């Protein structure tokens, strides 16, 4: 049987979970996974259900959708229903470091991520051959201080043309403008090493080695107008010690970046990530 995913977010009120599960019971739904979080600070409810239907006809699914829409209207909720495994359309942005790009290309090809990478944008030409080998369109959009507005306009044209669900900054070394960050709110994910703000600028891993760090890591977060300070989705930490040289730290950091970013992309595209102000709720 085809599984479906239903997500809902709204102000906390009695009866919401009962209403949702009642609709599923009436439609013969079989719940496979149920995740819920009541945020006592924001007084918001976050809900995700993975379920199957005995009747998978288009008419049955539309009838279920109509009942879920009725619940959404009653509780003033943001809700969504879709078939499990439906792939999200992703645009990747990258500069010269290719490890996160390579990792996402591999995981998408292997079926580990519920995504279809439909375009790659870079401010450098370095990875054109790799991307086109995967039969994915590659677009070079150079960025300077003077051309930044035009470059971002071209990016948004591609987002519209390819009907992009998610933009992934896979070590894209350009700061997005406030306007672009607002335009992509909730649908753009970035990755950075977790030394920020301790070791900024060039060669952060070399700076970390000089200070004798004992862990390295990476943070994947939503893009917002504050540089590298958007709502955090996933983090990865690797223990290191005095035997690690600068290049060893770089290698460990690359692995952490790849894992944190792929986790964030997967959880987001699986409908497990909800924005809650400056925080996220991740129903893993």
C-alpha cells in the first residue's frame, strides 16, 4: 500500500489530535509513525503522521484531503498531505569546495534522499563537468559587489523556472542579500563549520589546530538575514585530539559538514522540520 505523510502546525488547543486521528479512522488509515510536540513556550502544536490507506483511489485520497482541509480551517492550522517518497525539487549552490555537492549528488542518485537535483548554480566554473556528468543543468553566475543584484535576480529566475522546492547552499561562499534571504525563508538550507564565531576568516581549521581544539563539527541551518545564524536543523560533532594535524581536522570537518547537511535536507524533505521563530522543531 502507498504510504502518505500528513503534517500540521497550529496554536495548541484541546481536540486537535483527536480530530486528526478520527479522520484517519473514518478513512481506513493505518498509522505507521506518529510524532507530536506541544511547545510550551510558543503554545504551538507540531504534528507529523506516516500512514497507509486501504483505498488508494484518487477519489478516496481527495475525500481524505477535504476532511483534513476542514480540520485546518477549524483550527487555523498549516497542514499538508502528500505521498511518502514524493521527491522535492532541489537547486544546489556551490563555490569551489565540492565535498558537500559530491555527497548530495551521490545520496540523491543512490535513493538515500527524497530529492531530485534539477539544477546546480555556482559563481565558479570548476564543477561543470561533474554536474553535467550527472545530466543536471549547470549554471555559472559570477558575483561581484556591483553585479550581486543581477546575480540574485538570475537565481530567482531559475528557482521559478525549475519550480524549486528547496535551495541548498553546499559551501556556497557568497553572502545572500537580506531581500533574497527573506524571499527564500523556510526553503533554503546552508552549512557551515561549527567553529563560527570562534575562528572566522581564512583557514579556520588551521586556527583551530593552533588552539588545540578537541572537537570539530558542522551546523546546517535555514538561511535568514543574519549571517550563519539562521534556525538550526542539524549538527554533527567529531572528537579529535592532539594527534590531528591541520589537514586531519579539515578532513574530519568535511565529513561532519556532509553528514549534517544531508541530514538536514532529508529531514526537511521528509516533512520533519518546522520553523518556530528562531528555532526549529525536528520530529525525528
